[in-house]
């Protein structure tokens, strides 16, 4: 790829700035991501011109499509989508290795372990926390844990996942399962906000678990997880004063920076994990 080290430097700087603003203000600014995306498009264009390799477009397209789907479902912020796209355009490969896959894998595992541990610690330290009951989230987490355990056993038996990878994957995954078992209670305690219609920001993530099913149906939020400007007008016409949304969610920017830094030192990390 054209000018890999320069691209890595740009990505590290952009990820570091985004990490800082996401950690401090809960935002990843367009004034950071848009120049990164523009430079990524320029570099990808040079790659295509000199190497005639259309595969360089596949990873950015796949990353944008998947991250935008998560954004549409209310699982990801708009700033996260843009920084992911910028990363995919700037450096889908590094030293001939799938850099982006390694960076996102490290970021996802690190965020799963860290956020799950912190939120569970804070939740169980609460003197007045919601009553723990046998809910669907708890049952689904147990069932998913059994499936994942059997899957890991099968991979180890077939030799497609080495011991190092099993350790790396299992700890964050199973800590995330514990978090998912108490997800609704944790979100209610730390992230749920009831806001007036005029207080809602652009593409606010709606807390559908706490919203009336009839309202969800009338707004077309059965699948979509974000509130648009049109939704605000509909809510006003329905006479609804306050809406449950999720605010102050844990930042992902610092974990992406960590993933980029680790993958810069170990570009072949992704392949190492899946070679016994």
C-alpha cells in the first residue's frame, strides 16, 4: 500500500485526538474524522491507481456497512461510525497483514473486558440497586455462554484456535456475558435519562426497553434505535412530554487507539490468534 507509515501516523494522531475528546466529552468530532476520511479516500485512490487492486475497497465498504447498521439499530454512535470508516480507509492493511481486523479485534476485546468489569463493580457496590431477578437477559447470557464454551472446545479440538487465543478471547467474552445478564439494570442505573422533546439531540439513542410498545410501533422504532427530527414532531403530536434515552455511554475511542497502537507493533496479531 502507498505510504503505509505516513498513513499509520495520521491514524495514530486522529485516534489519539478522538480518544481524548471521547473520554473527556463523550464526543468524536467531525472536524477530526472528516479530514481523516478525506485523506483515506486520497490514499485509497492512489492505491487503486498504482496497484489496480479493488480489494482495497472491500474492507472500507464492509466496515461502513456493518457500523452503519449498528448505528441504525442504536448500538453505536455516529462519531464511532466515522472513526471506523476513517480507520478502514487509511489503513485496511499494514505490512501485508489485515491491520484493521487486528485493531478492531483488540479494541473490542479490551472494551468488553474493561467496561464490563467497571460497570459490574459499580453496580454491585450500589447500596440501593434494582432487585436481581431471573430475567430473559440472565437466561440468554447463560445459554450464550454454554454455546460459546462448546464452540471454543470444538475449535481447540480441531486445532483452528491456539491456546493463547483461547485465553485472549475467553476472559473478555465471559465477563461480557456477566454484564449482559444484568444489562437492563445497569443501563437503568447509570445511563437512562428521561428527557423533554426539545432536549433531545440529533440521532439520540432511544431506550426502547423503557418506552411504551404502542409508541415504538407508531414511531417505527421496532428495529431502528435512534430518534430523528421527524420523530420529535410525532412525539409532540402524540402528547408525549418525556422520552427515555441512553446518555453518557462508555467511550470507545480510547479502546480503538489501544487497538491501533497494539496492531502497529504486531501487524500479524490477527493471524497469530487463529494459527495453532
